[in-house]
C-alpha cells in the first residue's frame, strides 16, 4: 500500500493507505481514547469512545474501524468530538457499578482512567447501576456484570483467540448481558478457566477468584508451615504488576515473598525440570513402543500436559485424543505432591501442617489444584493458588518496597532451577527444554543448536514446527532412534491448538511431540498476569524469560543438582514406581 | 392523481414482460436504466438504487446475492404487506431483474416475523413464475438462473437495518455491522449483496417497461417516481396511498381525510414530528424522508404520551450493541419521566438531554440510534410547553 496524506487536527501526516484513523493518529502522536478496541482482537466498534470528526461527514467516525482515505481531514478534539466522548463516558458511568474502592481493578481500570482524563466530575444523567451479581462458583474466574460495559472484548477473546466461545451477549437493549448458554455458571460450560478474558476486560467485570485471605490466614497461623512455589512467568510479570517497568525480578520476588512471612520460598522451575525428565523419558518410551515394539496402542504424537487450560480444553473438545496427552502432572502439581512427601521428609515436618501455595501466571491453575485426583500426597497437593496480580496485592499490602528490596535466593531442596525450567514460561519453552534433555539422553551429545537455543520453536508464530534428525551414533539402548527425524510442533492460544488438533484427528499430522499452551505467548501471557496485555508486552516478557535462561549457570533440566539428588534419594528413576504414584495422572472426558 | 399511480394501478403489466425486456438488454443497460430513473431506496434511507446495483455488479466475488428487505417494522408502516399481498409477482420480477443486472442467481426475501400468512402468497407467486419459466433455471431459455427463497425474521426491529438483517440471515444475533465494508462488496456470507426494500423492487418492472424518463416525470422536482404511504391514526380513511414523490403532507392528509390535526409523525417512530403549521412540507429526501409511515394525532392526544410511547419502543428495540443507542434511549426515557413528573420544569434543565440526542444522532452505529432521538427533539421543542429557564436556552 502506498503512503497517502491525511490531515489530523490540521497537521498533514503521511500514513499508509488503508490504515485506520486510530493508527494514523498514533503515527501523528495523537492519543485517541478507546474501550472496546484491543490489539489482539477483531474490531467491534461498539463502545463509541473513539469517535472523531471527519470533514464533510454527516456523522462522526469511529477511529478504530474507519480506514483513512487520501486527503481525509480528521479532528480529534473538536467541540462535537469532545461532547460525544464525554457523553459516552457519562452514559457508561450512569449504568456502571462505580463502587471503585471495592473493585479489583481500582486504579487499573480503563473506564476509570478515561473518566479521570476527560474530567468527568459530575453526571447529569440519572445513575441506575446494574445490580451487583458476582458469580462465585467457578474456581478460577469470577464475573460481576454490574461492572460490565459490554465492550465484548471477553466474547471476542473466548471465540477468536481461544475457540472456546462460551460467553456471548444475551438479550437486547439495556438488558443485554454477557452470559453463557442458559445463563449457566462458568463451571457448567466448557470454559477452560484460562482467564484470557480477565486480562482483556477494561473494567473489573471479570477477575480471578481470590485466595489472598486464606493465604494470609495460613501465614499468620504459627502452626502452619507455609511453602510457596513460584512459576517461571511470575518473575517476568511481578514488577509490572507492581507498577514498575517490565523486567525479570527473581531475587526481589523471593525476598518479597519471604518478607510476607512464609516459611519456604521454592521454585516451580524445579519441578519444570522434573517434568522434563519424566516427560522426556515418557516420549522416548512411546517412541520405542511405536518404532521398535510396533505397539499400536502407543499414542503419538505425544502432547504436553503443563497447561491446565489446554487440558480442560482437550477434555471437552477432543476427548478421543486424551491418550496422546503426557501422563505427567503439571509442574505445579508435581511440586505439590513432592512438597507434602519429599520436602516434608527433608524438613522433618508433619505434612499435615504444610500449606502449599503456588504463585501462578494463571487462573486455570486454581481449577487444576481442585481436581479430585490431585491428592496423591495423601493431602490436597496444592492448597492455594495466587495469580501474579494477587501476589502483587499482598506485597503492596505488606508495605514492601519492591524497588528497594535486596535480592535473595530460593530455599533449598526444591529451589534450584535451570534455564530449561525458566523457559517453560514462554511458548515453545517446554519443547526446547525437552529437546535439550531428550537429545542428550539418547545421543550422548548436546543438542546441535548454537548456545542450546532451539530457535525454530521460539517466537510468536501461532503454530511452529521443527524437525531434528538424530545422529547415526546413539547412546547405548537408544540405537532405534539412530537417524530418525523427530518432528515437533508448538501451538499457543487455543484457537491455534484447535487447528493442530483438527489436523491430528484427521490423520494429517506426522508429529512425534506437540507442545500446547492455552494462552497466547505461553504462560507469560497467562490469565493471571498483569493487566493489560498486548503483543508488545508479551514480546518484552519473552525477552526477559530468555535473558533469565541465558543468565543461569545450568541450562539443561538433567543438570539440575537438586533434581539429581531427588532421584538419588527419593524417586530412584524416571517413570519409576514413586514417580507413577506422585507425578503422573490421568484425564477425563468432559461434556 | 390516479394517472400517477403505478404500483396500485388498475392495470398491471403482464407478468414477465419487464423481465423479458431486461433479458433482451445487457445487464449494464439494465443497471443504467435503473440509475437514470434516479429511483432511491424506498425503505427510508433513500440510497440511489442504480448506484447500489452498479457497485454490486462491479464488485469482485462470486455467488452475489439479491436480498429483499421485507422486515417492515417501522411503527405505522404496512405498505410492503399490502404490496406483497396484492402484487407479489412484481416483487419477484423486480428481484429477478436485479439478479440479472448484478449477476446473481440467488434471491432471499427476509420477511417480517409478523407476516407468516404471506409465505403461501409468495410461494404461490414463485411457483407460478417457475411454471412460466420466469424463475428458476434457464429463464426464458437464456443462460440465466435465478431463484428466490423466503426467510422469516424473528421479530427484531433492528433487523430492518440491512447489515443486521444480513447477520440475522447468517444465523447470528441481529446486530449492525461496522461499515465499511458495505454489503455491495461484502454482505451475506461475505458475498457482494444488494439489499432493497419491497417497494423498490416492485417499481423496477415499471421502470424497465416504461423507461427512466417516464419514472422521473412521475415525481415532483428532483424527486422521481411515486411513493406508497401507510396512513393511520386520527383520520377518516386509513390505508395505503400512492402519491408522487415530493407531494406535500397536506395533499396526502387531504386524500386520507384528516380533519383535526395536532401533529403528524412522518417516517415512523424514527421520523419527524411536524405541527399543523408545517403541512406544506414535502415528502421527499430533501425534506421529510418518506419512509412510508404517516401517523396523524388530533388535538385530543397528549404529545408527551406519544413521545413516551416512541421512546419506550426504542428502549425495547435497541440491539444493545453500541453505547449511545443502548444507554442513550434509556436516559431520554428518564427525561420524559422527569418532564411528566414535573421534575424538569425548564428547557435549560433539558439541555444535557438535547446534547445527548445530538450525540446519538452523530455517534450511533446504525440508523436506529441515529434516528431514535428525532421524536424527542421534535416533540419536546414543538409540543411541550416549558419555560426557557433562568439563563435561557
């Protein structure tokens, strides 16, 4: 497309033909307020916040949808525009539950921010807020339609990014609500609890089911031994959640959590490494079953099982492919099972007194920990799950100055992590970590990628593919893989997962191993991460994740000293009896 | 004025004669004739039909569509019902000519939910035309196929708006789309689509048979053709009337036998409310948009009741998608309540509501929200007696 000239507030600007007025204004350095617009989603044009005046037009134009044409003259703060924007805001506020101090999104609310920016101090229109209607049934996500402004970002997220589509506008006129089939609870529809809707909601209509209170109570109870685990992506999101620039903050995070008064601060990266060992051996064993034993019951491609949103998705939508899913529990649940067995032994603590808390970039993890099968330690393996945002709120409440706090290290036994564990937080990371370990196990050599960086599985492409040919000379016992080309695929965002699953189901995919993360960008873009999200924000978090990987001494899961100790003292061998008891699980078909 | 009647004339053209003539012309010539006639959409918005057909014909894309908007939902309109009941052959013929003109073989009639009894009427006309080889495969032996199906609506007023109608046809919620793209480029199932009103299609055979110039001469001034009006309310002879486009309201009322006129609602609830002093205003796109509905209120009517009724209608019928329409109509309803209860006692206090009405007109997504405040502005300024207020207005 050629460049054209448009006039924005009288100033001639050169932009590409066909871009929207919103983009053109961005180029010209003019800020246009938006609410229903989101860079990840299709254009709705329903909030009417971005109205601008176009010379010669009878009506105002919505900047987010309207393409520029040559010599178009746009006014962005004429009297008409200003009146329109203020009126739109007043209309939204008139029917909005503006009990801001009680809202999770207070001071991080796009409606509040725009009201402040447009100096809305009084409202001539009668206010008749919708009645509060909090749904508390679902373990991961809560809804309060009294705060909803009907921008439909959640609806578009659920449908376009996730191919789940369980929420839709229902009813008409002022009685429209965003609802589910027959107005059921999110628990009773195929919602994956991924929380992608939550991080795109401009207000507080969607938020996580908070577990801050029971966690404080556990910390304050002297009879409880509170163990925290922190997921890889939390360390690249926490600073942001506390209002600081996007950066990794592992040491500060550990110090701040310790500052809350918890007994042990440990790392989910440790069990990410453990997942790699178990899952890597599972893959090799499946390949052997298929290639050597010609066992037709072996399901390939094997698929990762770390992402609980993905697991719930496949249980609902592709139950016939459940045998393909790795039996490995997610790192969170492996950690939980070990905390109340292995760690209890090491620390000489009654497992009944352990309160196991995980900090996750995820709302689906709150659902996962409630699964009835997640009690292999004899107790509930994980008691509470906090999102990155909830941890930030606790740090704020405790008055901890995150910027000034001295960095500290994780506690021992389950606190060592490797770069391979860290990159679990980014799409392609589990695949890369698995390849780093599996290749070395079967060939005896490091994976032949510069700096161990398996670039083909990195990046924001929705579906990534790679093929790695094994050397001719293999380690003893793995000769059957000599010269075999291992085909892998990686998808993030459930809409991309669906594309891949349709191919697998149709028999059109010849992959051996597939990594799926429910959330765009992987866990760093998870539903429990700081709000807002955008491709740029996820890109920055990704860079932080890979920087953390590169900075760590150990980059391969099997090199983790504490993992080696765990096997030596407790598990004995990968896929062994103890592993099967504690670290592996099964799945169920859901309607 | 009976000589000016074409749609409700005693003599009807022989079914198929206009189609026969069209098929003897190039499709471009058919579009040209319609364009030259300067006929504008009879649904109310008044977009030039020939230009619409030309755009759809020129649009790239296969499986082009011809859709008849028979979702006659504007309060007080019943002219399309009358046309379908009595002249459905003309409608189907007009659609078929449109199909030939733009290169489409598929027509759909989106029929108002409340008109199910018209389905057998249309079906019979369709069967008759198929029997005569005027519809279906190889029409009149030519390499031209065209068939028409009927799809009943589900009762939403907003589905009279063409993009909502298309969404509804696709099985989705009936809510307006953003434009561009326009239906002529990307309409039903992303196909180039022409959507026209029943009356527009019904006029086409006459234009083809008698020529563009003849049609132009039927109107007054720059308004071409005749127009059907459904008149109801406080008059002697309610019904459907055909008048030259550009006729005055007074002429129409005289024909329908209006005695005592306090107000006339022209163009339905979303149209204009005029006083007895404005009866010389013309029914034309340059003055009072002649959608088809004319409702007369005599001096016994309390206009605040009328206003309340209209606003209630819009509050009920807004699709709820865009902020200005969904929330705006509710706030206008508040204003009416406040006036009625005496809580607003001056025009000055109404200022925020007039401002709201203006924003709705220029800021709403579709015609519904853009026109729903008309009745508020007109009735409050012309019929409600409120002092200006301290500072004046």
